[in-house]
C-alpha cells in the first residue's frame, strides 16, 4: 500500500504517518526531514525532489509519505498513492497541537525533522498556521486533487475521524 498524507501544519500528519507505518509495516518518509536538512537554504531545491524520488524508487511495494511540499515529487506521489489522506483540522486545534509539540520538544530535534532543526514557534509560523497555510490557492489545490482522485481521497477533519480511519488498519501481528 502507498499512502500520501497531506494537510495543515499541526494537524498530525507525521503522527498519523508513524502510526500507519507501524500498523502496515511500511517505510515512512517525513518530508520535513528532507526539507529541513542542514544547509537547506543553500541547497539546490532539486536535491529534495531527488531524495523523495529515490525513496519512491527504493520502495515500489509500498510507502507512507507525509507532507505538502509541491517541489518534492508531488504529482508522482499523488498519482502512485493508493490513498491520499488530507487532514483539515481547525485553526485552533492546529495551533494548540503546535504549541504542545513545541513545549514537549523545545531545544531538540523531533524524529520527523531534519537533524539540527530544533523545534521552534515564532510569529511567522503562527501566522502560517492561522492564515497563510490556508490560503485560497492551497484550498483550490486540495479541491483539484480531490476531484482528480475521488476514489482514493480521504478527508479527515477531527481526531475522532482519524481514530476511526486508523481502526481500519490492524496492528501487524494482531491479525
């Protein structure tokens, strides 16, 4: 199975990817860990695309990738995915989750981030969560994706829906 997870910052993309990876015994790629590699500002943007394409090539049997990055094999990921899971939680929920994540990981690098990219929250990121990351262009792109792949697009808007979605996948070894 191949699963692409997209959605708003703080909606739980990486957490869902990790849980699905464990349940399905599939490799997981967190795109944040590719984007935020050391030296990301100086790196050729095509390098991130090459990393994601190499991951896809290395795992033709199945994978889970979380992230929205359009310059990282976006069209290929969406076309090859058996499921496209979109997490569209409210602004308030996303902000609270990001703040909790920051408090839990302050001064450390989360496992789903690039090495040396310590957890932080600043005004620009808060603005992204509350406004910029929900722009009309982003909403239109998601709607186009939903229309292009209606048979494999799953929209989850709250934790109860995520929990119900996860119940569809038994833990390996418990079948």
